[in-house]
C-alpha cells in the first residue's frame, strides 16, 4: 500500500508543482495530503486514500482524465485504478464558470450539489475531509467570503450522508464556525 500511495503522491505533487494555497504561502500539495491524512484516520482503503491525494488534479492542473487513467492503470490493480479514477471524477466540479458562464455561482453550486448527492460513499468521505481542511483556512483568512463558502458547505453536508459518519460530523462542526 505504501508504495502505491508514494507513487500517487509524487504524481499529484508533480501535477500541482508551482501552485500554492490561496491563503497560505505553502505548496498546494499540502492540502491533498491533509485531506488524505484525515481520511486515513477512518479507512485504509487504498483507492479512497489515492483519490484523496488526487481529488483536485483534474480541476486545478493541466492533467487530463486520460493521463490520470493511464497513470492509475500503470500503478494499481485494475479494480483499484477504476475505483480511484471514479472517485476523482466524482469529486471534480462539473458546473464551473468557464463551462456555464450563463449561471451565477449560486445556481452553479445548486446544480453541483444535486450531482454530488449521487457520488459514492468513499467520495463523500473525501469531500468531508476536503471541507474540514478548507473551512479552517477560509474562516481565518477571508471572513467575508467565509460566510458564503461555509453556508455552501453546510448545504452540501445536509445532503451528503453516505460517507463516514464520524468524519461527516467533524465536517459539520468545521462548517458551523
């Protein structure tokens, strides 16, 4: 398991190379690592932990779905690669401003929420960890926007109830700051 996660970490770190977090002067990869570490407290599922490390790769880097799929198939069993890929796809926003400029943020987020309700339990667990990590930063560094984002997170958490219940509870606490 460690060898696979090491390979996934290198792939994700390379994909995010040069990126930094919005509110902290730290490499972007620190966020997916923290998300994976939160998930690891509740599961040792290699596909879920790998997807946690990769959850922003398609959304925030130049890596394509085909490149990710090839990497996963070269480094994992077919079943684990499929599950990892499926979770990353599930966690990648579809209703983005670039593709849906006719909709405002509120409308896009509502459409995204409907889509998210259908994602698998492991992807929901990763989403909970993502919310926890993002909530801590936004509440400290951007008080005005934090009201908008934390409200969106609370709406997501009301509807996403198939992941790890303990981690969901932690995410709810983080979103209710």
